[in-house]
């Protein structure tokens, strides 16, 4: 059933993508893409490198709060492997974070799991905080129909409430809460029952971070907030490179914060079709030209695929290294 849902959603996404390209016009999109020089592309590629390095550093700060030490290069490879799995499979964030846990050389998988859950929560917390600002800017600066204003405000309010619920449960026992919640709807896993003690221990590690690492909590929150601004700069420069001279940095900020909605559909690989439709809709609302919105997404997809390739290469190297160590033993 799950595979059927994934196939159907993926097909819908691909059809939506093709329709958008056909509707807007491939010739117009190609004319925009041709404005990107190799020099421009290299700038965007290395801006994304800075983005991934900053995300890696955030995770490193959390891991150090648990007393875990690892080289930055190893953490970076784990991060890029996570991106590769998230971008190339329909498992999205779930599969990507699982890959990150598997890739990290650690004596305690419970600490690794706890660090990944905390890291992802902090990332979402910063994104929602800035999304609230972005929605505020959109509602006050753009003459949106009332139904769109209601949708945007409702989405942010709902996301905020959900995130703070998750945050409060992490302080009390997040994984145990998820298990109980699934049990109430008659979903049980034998592996969970066998590892209940390990789950409780992992929950303790998660709650300990919030109780004992408040300085690191605010440090990571600040860094993830800066990450959104780096993302905004990427968007802004890309649009300038393809000829969107009427774009303001505030417009780019709104595009980033509202565009994050497109990643709420984890069963579609790389949010194909959904990502494009979201950005085209935002550009239509901002009156910046739907062709610019779709061109922007296509350029970002190329860069994301290149970095996914780096992640795949990292996985291959790490797996070969582990296999060699096993053979030496």
C-alpha cells in the first residue's frame, strides 16, 4: 500500500512538473537559464557549500554537548550522505536522518539518534520563527486575497503549535510519546518492544540537552537562523543572475520562508512537482514572473543534485573503508 501511494504521488508530481514547464514555456525558461554564466554558477555552488558547512557545524555543537568528538570532515560526509538519501529517495527527511545516524562513527547510537532529533528540531524551530516574520511581511506588503492570508497564517500557527508540542515532548520523552501515540491507533512494532529500555535511555539524552545545554541551545538556534539568511542570499543572487532586476532582498526572504512549505510532502522524491508548483505560486503572488520562479527551482535542483552526488560518493568511500577494516580484522 505504501509503495503504491509513493508511486501515485511521484507520478502526480512528475505530471505537475511537466505541465508547469509546458504552461510557462520551455523556450522562456531556457532563455533565463542561459543568463547564468559559469562564474555565477560557481558562486552559487560554493554558497551552498557554506550552507552545508554551517549545518554541519550546528550538529557538531550539539554532539559536543554530549561529549562526542568527531572530525568536521567526517560529520560533513555524514551530512551530505543524509542529503543524498533525502533528495534521491521518497523517504525524505526520515531516510536521510537514518543515513546520518548509520554513517556516523560513534560508540553510542543512542547519543547519535538523540543528537539528530535535537538538531532537526532546532532547525525547524528557527525556520518557523523566521517563517512567522516572512508571513507577516507577505501579508502586510502584498495585496493577497483573504483566503491566501488565512492559509498562510493558519499554516504558520499550526506549524508553530506542532513544533512546540514536539519540543515539550522531547523534554519529557519524545520517542516514548511517539510509541504510545502509535499504540493508541493500534500500530505496534516488535522491534520497539524489544528495545524499550534503549528508547527510554535515548529519551533521557534528548531531554538532558534541553535541561543542561541551554547555552548550546541558543547558539544552535542563532546559527540556524543565520542559515535561513544564507539561503535567502542564495535565492537573491540566483534571481539577479537570471535577470530578475525588480527583486528585493525582502522579496527573497519571503520566497525562502514561504517556499519551505514545499518540503512538507515527504512521500514525493525531492518534492518533484510540489517544489516547482509552490515557487511558481509564490512568484505569481509577488508578481515577479512565474518563469523566473520555475527557472530558479531548476537551477537549484541542478546544484542540489551535484551535492547529492557528493553525498553518494561519501557513502561509497565510508562503506569501502569500513569493509576494509572488517577484512583486516
